[in-house]
């Protein structure tokens, strides 16, 4: 069922990714996506600054999926070891950990596809609000800091809570922004592999700020409705 | 079918709006919403700086709906006359016309509910992108400029093109942000009256920038997919 060899896409890029690495993978989004990708037969390397923590989390997630036929393997390692081993990476660190993560990755990037899912988000007594970013977006800052990475913005609006409810397929569009068509196609393939997710190419990387700014709205809706909403585009063929 | 008398809501506000005014109503969004609201039995006053233009557009839209049972009346007037006559107003001017519109409304606002649907949007050879705004959002600037208006952000993501295709119901959630609960409820009622639209309360006015920033993404998706997409929240009860 699962193709162990990645199939090259029309642009020479991985069309059916066989594995993915997650930088900051022990957080809620990283764990949620790791489980869903594993369920789709994709091997996942979960990264953390703390290797023991990464291994623990990876084992726990693997245990959760035990017995599922065709599940991809979930393993844990340091963030740097993950970046060395994988060409397709998701950056899922919290905003506070971003600068440290970028510094630790800088010398390792060499054409890696780096998916930025970091949401610049803060809270006060009135609820969530967008946190100020250096440029127009976190993804833009990441691209500026890591010029040898091919940065793509995606997975901002996918609920970590819902990802963890593995019995239920997702019901989400995954808007993807980036300037490298082949990298965007690889990320789209990765999104489409999750049951109930649909990749939607949504323009150049300079629109990443629009996706990053959505999360406070989704949280506000969730709080009011007691839900874990996702985003869908209607009238999209 | 249509209740000619607005019913007071639980917060003492209009729950079934009987009429609405549109400032800058001769543009594509204003015309599209005017038609849909008229179809729902709501009377619409279409405003323009140019009274003759407003009347012409109103007549043309009315002609388009002729023969529909229960359609609300669409009339045209100057923006100022619309603001004097209506308590529930939609601000649908283009960004370039915003300052002039605010200046002309300033002395007329007195507890009016003013829905800001203005998108700060610009284009270059790579497509659409968010235009810089004075504060964190256009709606925030409007609220600052018109302290006697009750400003609500809504209708940013609803496609003008699709609104004009009156044979097809819409398929859109309408996220609504604002700090005045009763005003938000009135705007929600107005959104819900459109066939196929669902109002979604989405937090305080300070999140308006997140909704305003979405339009460039929707346009980018549209250009790529040849569609006129809207936004839906999945998993919302």
C-alpha cells in the first residue's frame, strides 16, 4: 500500500514523500502531524533540543499506533540530527524558541524544504492576538535567516487537538504559500497524504503573514463555540 | 414572509434587520450584497458620493430582481443621506476612498452600527498583497476616526463575483469581529439572512486585521484555480 521509494514528481521533486523530519516535534502540532503522517505510511523523525525527550515522545506516539498496518515509523533525535537525516522538514517550534532553532539549523541547510508552521501568537486577558513579527511574517524571517533552505508556509490552521483524535479523519484545507514551485508541490503532497486534508496552493511566501494571522481568529471562534475548527475553501473545484 | 418591523433582539438590538445602508454601495461588493439582501426581503439604501450614480445603480439592481416575491426595495442616495436614514451601515468603499468617506460621515455618526468590509489590498506584477494600514487594521482606524460609531468587521471574504450570481446560493461563513456584542449580533443576523451564508462570531475588533489580510490569499487561490472561493470553518457545530 505504501510506496517505500519516493516517486519523483513532474518538477523532479518528491511527489510521495516517504519520510519527514519535524524540528520542535515534541510540541502539540508536531506530535499531531507525526501521528497522522505515520498513519499515512510516512516515516517521521521527531526532533527536540533534548534527545531523550524526543525519543520518549516518539516511542509513546508509536505505541499509540501499534497494530495499524502500514504505519510509518516514528523515531526521536535532536533537531540537528533530524535536519541532517531529512530533506523535508517541518519547523514547529513555538515562537519563543524560533531564534534558537534557526541558529542551530543555519549551518545544516542545503536545499532542504523547510515548512514553517510557526504562528506568531500571544494572549492577554481578552484572548488571543497576533504577536508582532520582525518582518511581515515569521516564514519571511525564517527565509531571510536561512537562505539555503527552501521555505514554505503551511499547516498554520490545522488544529493540534483534532490531529490527535486519530479515530476521526481531518476536515481541513491546508493553504500553502511559497516561492519555490517544486518545494510547494512536495509540501502539498505531504498535506494530501493526511486523511481528510486537502492541499491548496495559496500564493507566494510574502502572503505567509495572512495565514499566520489566522490562528487568533480560529482560537477566538473555538473559545466561543467550544470547537476545534479548521479552514475550508468553498467553491474550490 | 418578510417581517416589516424589526424584532428587538435579546440585547435590545435589531435581530431581524429590515433595512441597511451601504456607504460606497456602487462598487462590486456593495452591489452584490445589496442584491442578496434585497432577495432576503431587506430594504437597501445604496450610497455614493454621486447621487445620480447611486440612483442609476439602485434602479439597475432593482430591475434585475423584478418579479421576485418579497424582494426588498433598493434605492440610491448620497452616502451622507444614507447615513442619516439608516442605523445599520456597511462601509464598502475602496481603500483609496476611505479617508474621504470617513470625513464625510464624522458628524453623522451617533450609535450607528458601521460594518467595515474594507480590504487593505494592493497588487504588483506578482499578484495581490496586503496594503499597509495606519494601525493594525482598517476597521481599527475606522473605529478610531469615528468614535461615535459601533464598528464591526465583516464580509471581507465574501466574493463580489459570486454574490452577483443570484441563481446560486452562497456557500460562505462570514466571520464577524467587534467589541459591541449587540452590534455584532445585528451584523450576524444580517449575514444569516443571505441564503447560504452563516455568521461566525470571531472575536474582538482587534482581530480585524486577520480577516482583512485574508483577501490576498483568496485572490491568489482564485487565480490559480479559476474559482471564486469563500471561507468555511469546518467542525463548527
